[in-house]
């Protein structure tokens, strides 16, 4: 499949919308209240539509964020004036500090005070989305939707479910908020600790979606990863939630993000871990990961984030692929399976096991996983099987696994990589 021609406007607009949507939803939810979360989302969606229409013909404004802020404010005021129950909120919207330009072209930037408020509001929105009364699927879906700007289809891929199921989870979660009328605020200390694990879980899923984008022209959606990292850093820096578990998650994100410059080639292609130029790793981000990992080790609780951060540190800090401590990585995966017997963790363990005990042992661990219904659309399983078959000289099986992988949804760089591997794998006729 030829590489998709990317419209630069489309690319830039997607990144901008992803970054701004969560901030605007959070700010509007602060005005409307949690019971009107759907209203806040509707206003932001209409803002995005108007921006898309206007900017395609007029070009990007000098300050897109200020343009969107003004448009969202004006749309919100229109909605409030039609809703007699919300008219008392209009002065708060009128008081938003905006530039003097009516159309946002050449608008002065929003005041720094407003940017700080957005940060606080968005963190509060994440804690709101992760209310303990909301089931786990709803918490994660709502966080990805409201704070990350994900579509129902993207959330479905993250949770290994269907868009219909995601829609139902979102509807149930919003119904709970309508009943609770919970405030958009950082919870009190006693409730904050109980909700922290729920927040970290949602941020983990958000980062994972950016780290390995399921579709589109980019291997990594850095804007998604950076937003998850920013929120995780905020949790880790908080006086109450900044415990070892929060630092473990921040360390995990940092070690993964440090490898971004080497994980994508100059042409946007996927570069496998064994082929990455480690001189391109981001040293500052690596060092931040080391600091967070040290802070994570100060407690007596061993979470899954601790083990995953340990694995990521092994990959990132090793001087070369061959010098990676694969035995320690397998042991960490064993610990993860004890905490969470997930089939996706079992796939990753088998990949590491291949480096320790060879492809036969890895294949024995992988082949039973093909029958798992939850892994039917899990591309890494097919890729891992293909690699084992290739190392064992079973070219026909390797080709079949690669074809199965290509039948699944994948971003363009991953698809091109799989196509190259398939072309390089000899067939029986050869």
C-alpha cells in the first residue's frame, strides 16, 4: 500500500485540535458544572467545526488558541442565553481575558493567568472523570474523550472493545455526573488518595494510545503523549498525590518518550529497538526518568507502573541492544503477570523470553495466545509470531503471520514496515 499523501493543513489542524479540545472542555465544564459535561463537549466540537471551515479558506490565525477560545466563549454565551437555568453563568464567560480582535486573526495571546487556570482545570477534569462511582470502562473512556479529545472509535481500540460499547459507557458516566453534580475541583486529601489510582490508569491508557498510534500517517502521536506526560507530572508534583506510584508512572512515560527521536526515522518510518541510534535518545528526558524512578523507589508498594518503568529503563539506559538485561526484563514481566494476568503482558514477556531462551520457548508461549478472543485484533502478537517463525526458518508460517498482521488496522509507518518484512520473507515458490 503506497504511503498516504498528507495534507499539511489536515496534519496541523489535528494536532492543534487534540491539544486544545481537552483544555477548552475543562474550562467550560468549570463554568457549566459537571452535570453539563455534554454541553461543554458540544460547544467545543462546534468550535472545532467552525475553525476548520474558516481556517481552510482564510489560513491559520496568528494565535489559533486565542481564536478558538474566543469562538468557544461566544458559542457558550449563545447557549447560555437560550437556557434560563444557566444565564447566571454568563458574567463568568464574559470575564474571560481575551484579545481585542473580533475574529482572532492577529489576536493578542490569552493572559498567562488563563493558561495556568486551564492547566488546573484540566487536572481537575481528569479527577472528575475518574470518580469512583463511574465504572472503569467509563472512567477511561471519559478521560480520553473529555481530556484527550479521542473519538469513540479510538477509545474502542484502546479498550479492545467496540465504539457502541464505548458510547454506552460514556452515556452511563455522564448520567452519573448529572445525578451527582460533583464539583470540578481537586478532591480533598482523604478522597484524593483513593482516586489517584483511577487517574493514573486513565493517563496510562492515554499515553499508550499516543505511543503506538493505531491509525493515521504517524507512528507516534506526540501531542497525545505530551498531554498525558504533562498531566502525570502534575499528579506527581501534587503535595498529596505525589507518591511513589505517581512517580513510577511519570518515570515510565519519560523513558519511553526519551526514545522518540530514535524510534522514528528521518522519513517517518518505524525503527526497531535493535536498530535505533541510541545517541539520538533525549538525554534530558532520560534524566527526568531516572529522577522519577528514584522517587518511585522510596515507598514500600510495588505497582505495575514500577515494573513497567523498570523494563523501560532497561531498554533506554542500556548501551546497546545486545547489552540489554533481558533476563531482568523477563523477571519484571513475571511480576507483572502476577499482578495482572493480562494476555497482552504475556505477549510482551514472550518477546523478551526469545532473547533469553530462544524462539522455541517464545513460540511455545505465544501460540496458545492466538486463541484468546481479546487478542484477535492485537497486531503485536502476529508480529511476534512472525519473528519467531522467521528465526526458526519457517518462512511459510512467518508470511502467514505477517499477512494476518497486515489485515489488522495499523498506522502507515507500521504498515509499510510489515510490507517490507513480508517482501523480504521468502515464499515456498522461491
